[in-house]
C-alpha cells in the first residue's frame, strides 16, 4: 500500500486529515453492478414528451 501524504487541518474543533489520494470506485464490482442496474432501469422508463407546447 502506498504511503499517503497527510496534512492536518488547523481547525480548533476537530482534527481532520486532508489527503489528495482518494481511492477510485470506478472499477469496484459492487458499484459496477449498481451502475448496470441503474442503466437498465433508466432504459425501461418512458419519459414524457416536453418538446411540444
């Protein structure tokens, strides 16, 4: 696992660690399946025709 560069926030109420290294969930199997289910659901919906006025 790579070493993360951590910067402590100087907020007096909480100790927050801010980092530029955020894991991408683009190829995660759980989210890929949810994306496919969402695409399938959206393709089955019929949208009202709003171009006619």
